[in-house]
C-alpha cells in the first residue's frame, strides 16, 4: 500500500486505452480499405459484365451464322423448287406434244386403212359377206363441248350390183360414275329416230351426223353391227376405239 510522503507533490494517474490506429493514420487506413474494396468490387463487376457480354456476343455471332446458313439453305430449296416446277411444266408440255402427235399419226393411219379398205371393197367382194363391208368410220370433235361428228360408210363390191337392204346399229360404250354404260346412237343424236338405222344401197351408203355425250360419261369405243334384212345375208360386227380425229 502506497503511503503519502509529507511535503511532496502528488500526481494523479489515469488509465488510457491503447488505440494504435486512432488519429489521421486510422482515417487514412479506412479510406484505403474502402477504396481497395470498391476497386475490387468494380473490377469484379467489370469482369462479370465482360464475361456476360462475351457470352452474349458469342451467342449473337452464332445466331447470325445459323441465320445465314438457314437463309442459304432456304434459297437453295427455293431454287430447287423453281427448277422442279419448270422441269415439270416442260415435261408436261413435251408429253402433251408427244400425245398430240401420236393421236394425229394414229388418226392418219386409221384414215389410210379405211381408204385402202374402201377401194379394196369396191374392187373385189369380201369373203362371206356378199361383198358388204364397213368402208370408213370416223369421229371428230364438233364446235360445242362434248359434241362430235360421226361418219360411217357402208359399201358393196363394184362387181355386184344387187340392191342391199338391212339395218345398222351404232352403240357408244364407256362408263358413267364408275359403272359400265351403253348408249345407242338414237339416245345421243337428234338426227336418228331409231336404234336401227335402215340400209339401202347398191354401191355404198353414207351415214353421218352429230352426237352429244352426256355429262359424266367417259366414252371408250363404238360398236357397229350390220345385218341383212334377208336370210343368209351379211352379218357384220365391228368395234372401234374412241379415237377422235381433228376436224
């Protein structure tokens, strides 16, 4: 225990806490710490932002590349489609020209055969038919839609001069609504009153007129039948395809 000494000055002692970082140095340190923290945050943010921008730029670049690729593929497909359409059009036109030329040649061949048969029949009798035969038969397109001109020539050999009498039947065969259908000429032509067309000639007889096909009927051919009115006479059955000649 301290004792006071008489006559000496007494000093009072105070306990002060030790703060090594107080004062100007502490302020400077705090400022530097804040500045360093802010800088670190800024650079970290910039790094993160730069990374996001880089990723977005890369994605954008890839999207542009994909778009360019798709545009090129689309242009190539459009070009192929145009080429295919042009080829199809050219092919259809060429095919139609070939079909038309083929029909013309077939018609001409049929005309020549009928002419040869006609002149041959006039020069010599046909075997087993008393010299009676079908010299010519043709169908051609008329002015109106589904209207046709028909011409039939029945002949007898020039070496025979007997009067030929009989009847002819003219039937158009085909399909309607997917079912087989037959029309006699009298049902298609107002110029014919009966299914049996009378025959009466010495050398030849022309039977011609115009017929109108019903809507929905698809013709396939014509069946002709010639029969003598006398016993033991001619009996001729002939079928022709529906081959339409140009007028």
